[in-house]
C-alpha cells in the first residue's frame, strides 16, 4: 500500500459540525453496528453458543450462521474458516468481550457463551445514541485486541484507526490487484478494524467475490462525510490533547474498569440524546470451596481453598506442596471480565495489586480455565493453576489443604556438576 497524504490540513469545519448535528443514530445509520451487534446478542441469548477452550472464540460451527444473520455477510471461500476469517464477527466479538456483556459457562467438552445479566440489563436501558457511543468507546478506547484477538496491536486503537483513515485518498483506496495493500491491510489497521470502520459508518467498503481458497475480498475503500467529521473532531479534541495522554496511562493502570462516558462532554453538543452510560458492576465475589489443580509440567497437586482466603494463602500452599522455599518474588496472571490481563504481585514487590489483597472469590476466571503463577524471576518456575470446581459448602477452611498429588516435584535448586562448567 502506498500512503497518500491529504493535501488539505485536518480542520474541523462548520460543514463537519453540521454533519454531526444532523446525524440521527438508529439501528441502520450511521453504519449498521447497532443492528448487527443486537443480532449477535439475540443469537447468543437464543442458542447454545459454544466457545473454544483455548482462546474462548466462537466455535467454528457457529460462524456461518452468525455471518448469514449480519447485514452484510462476508463472502469467503475457505473450507474450515476460523473466527478471524470473518472480520465482521471478529470485530463484534472484540466489542462483546471488551464490554464484559458475555461470560463463559463451563461444560465438560466446551464453554458456553452466555449474556452477563448485570451489563446486559444496563445495555437494554440505553437508547440508540447511548448504545452507539458505548460501542465506539469500547472499540477505540477500552479494547485490548492483543489479549482478546491475538492482534499485534497494543494500547488504544483510536490512533491506529485515525492514521489509517488519514491515508485513504479522497477518491478512495484501491485494494483489488494491489498485492502490497492486500498484505498490509491484514496488519495496518487489521481486517477486524476495517470491518468495524464500516460497521460504525466511518467508511464505505466495496466488497468483491473471494478468489478460490481465499478469504474476504476488498475491492476499494472510500471515506465518507460522517467518518471525516468524526475523525477530524477526534483529532482536534482528543488526539492532540493532554486528555489522550492521560487515557493512555490510565488504560494501563486501571485495565478498563473506568466508568463509561469519557467522550460524553465532547459529543453531547451534537448528540443531546446521550444522557446515560453503560453501568459496570463491581467485581463479582463467588463464595465457596475452590478446587485448583496446580501443575508444573507433568507434576501436579490438587488444592482446596475457601473463597475468603487470599492468593497469598494459595501461594504458601503451592510452594509447600512442591517443597519450594518462599524466598523469591512471584506474580499471578489471569484475565478479567473484560479480557484484560491482570498481574497480581508478591507483597514485597513494587507494583500493586498484591497477593495479600486479592481474595480467591474475587478471581474472575471460570471453571476449566487457568491462571499462570510465575515464581522466582531468575529461574522462572511457571505453574499452571487451573480452577476445576467451586463447591457450595458451608464449612470454611481456615487454611488451604492439599487433597491430591501426582509425581515427584523437581529440585528447586538442582545440584550442578562443577565439571560441566569447566
């Protein structure tokens, strides 16, 4: 792709202001994001939607059904397409997970994707304008595509999408037959972002028929007046302001738990219907007896611990069960409700939160999924801590208990033969 910079400066004009004031947000305009997102919510609510165990993506068996229900189904010619082949579904999935509007119910073979009632109810209370900007904020400000989609993008997507929009010539970007453009668009800004740009009504995509054995074919991408107005306004009010730097820093520290409505003061002059925002509930506490299988290679220990104990209590028991001393730093890693990676550190570390502050019942992982316990940053002992069960028992353990074990634990400090180092 050969970028073509616009010759005119990016100035938000009265014409752009008029475009925004005259835009009435409905299910079908600007773009079809509300209609298609609602269609996906209806599909999850009405069907037993399975998710993959490894990455929690939509099971392949559902992809064609979801694609056919969307306003503009993508045409692909792949035998066993995965979720990323459907850029529209991949983008909508990013919004679902970022909002925390879905959760996973484990079964023996698959996890079942279900609507998370507190957030789903709040979503239903919003009007079209409020829903549109909830999704926009979820995408450009709060999403973590590296964690949720395996994308190379990290941090906020607003700047990446803005820079791509800037490089679309006024007469459009021809993609078909441009091998460099076709290859670059996979990464800059990524097909899921291109699909979302169209779903939000920022650009127009001319879709083609796929080549044999190939995926989505894009003939041409054109900017439109609404997208021009939005991005010029964002450039003037957000990208060049101290607020944007603040948001970048805050994103890294608060992991998406900030209340929605960061851009409300900016856009309400154009969209006065924007009165309310999506309500994010406090982290859920699940009471009960937690059963963890802690694995180090082929060696494992099964530990039961009550929900009102802490990750520090679990740490002590893990180290005892593997006959390790407790003289080193360590961290736990797991994903929160919004798909962001959370790091919890040992009490003598510099960065919060600490293992002494996090209760077992507050950990948001679902049954069958794992968190990583990294012990000793020199030797890097990496334990997989898998949640197998939560038993609803009245009996509380004052301390964790080792209930099963398999295999002989490795030596924490193996004896090295001095001759090997000569």
